[in-house]
């Protein structure tokens, strides 16, 4: 190990530094930090091969920001001459992906005004409102979507409607819909939103059960899905700590 460290110096330190930064940002299993620290450059190489290389596919999403913003600019110009529902829907989707929620909502408003015969702009406008902290505004859009198609977006729409009910104080409606959604979907987002509502009512034991269900899925998940679910695993662990305290 010492010979390897000597041969790789100073690159070994850079490898360890890179591995530690990736570990902090991605939060994989805790044992990796001990491998990186105690095995030195060899541990960092093992970590990079096992954890970093498979993440490259996820990192590609970060590079989409530049073509997305270029397309946003094109559409902003296009809608002046052709304010069609399709152009406004696409613009709303791109604003939403870019985190510009108010602009996305405004674009979906115009798409719906031009053509109100499809569910997707209502759904996306409702999701934007919920993400922006405006659950009351999300309710009519999500109610419309779930009322017409209960399994919309693989039951995510129902889970988000239940969350909107919870956020607006309609706890009985929320619980009934959460239980329907969780009977048909194993979405970590829905599980954690349900756990959050139960915790807000002081039903900590039940809340812990739903938060634990998120972590219980981890061992049987394929690696690519486990990586995508890491933020939910982290949220579940944090919730369990709060509830235990």
C-alpha cells in the first residue's frame, strides 16, 4: 500500500480528494468513506470504479442545461409569432426542468387557454404550483387530472393530490387518497409525503413505518435505480432520526 501511494504521489491525494468530494455530494453507503480513507489511493480507485463510473450516466443530465436553454430562447421567440398550445406546453416543460416555476406556470396557463382538451398541461401546472409552495393553487389542477384518470403518471398524480390535501389542512381526504395511492404504487415520494403528514399529526410510529418502507426497498433495487433514489433514501433516514429524537 505504501509503495502504491509513493508511486501515485501526488495523484493519489487528488484521487482521494475527488472520491471524498463525490462521496459527500452523492452520499452512497457509509462504509465507502472508510475504504477511501484507510486504503488510500487504492481505496479511492476502487470507489471511483464502483461508484463514480456508473454515475456518469446520471451526470449526462447536467450537460443538458445548455441545449435546454438554447431551446427555451428559440421557443420564446417562436411564441411571439405562433402562440400555439404545443409551443407553450413545450416551453412550460423546459422552464419546469430549468427550475423556473413561475414562468412554467405562466406558459401552461397560455397552453390551457389555447387548448384545454389534454390533461398534461393541467398536471404540470399543478406540480409547479405544489413545488412552489402553493398547494391551494395545485388542488384544482390535480383534482381534474385524478378525476379523469386516476392512475395518471403511474399514480404520482394521486400521491401529489393527497399531499396537496395534507398541505391545505384536509387531512381526512389526504389520508384516504394516500392509502389508495400507496396500495397501487411504491413511490418513495408518496411514502415520504404520507409519513410527513402522519408526523405532523403526532402519529410518529406510523410515520416511522412509512419512512422505513422507503429504505426497505433499497436492497432489492437494481444499482441504477438505487442511485436515482438516493435523495429519497437520505430524506427517509433524516426523517427517522427526527422521529426517533
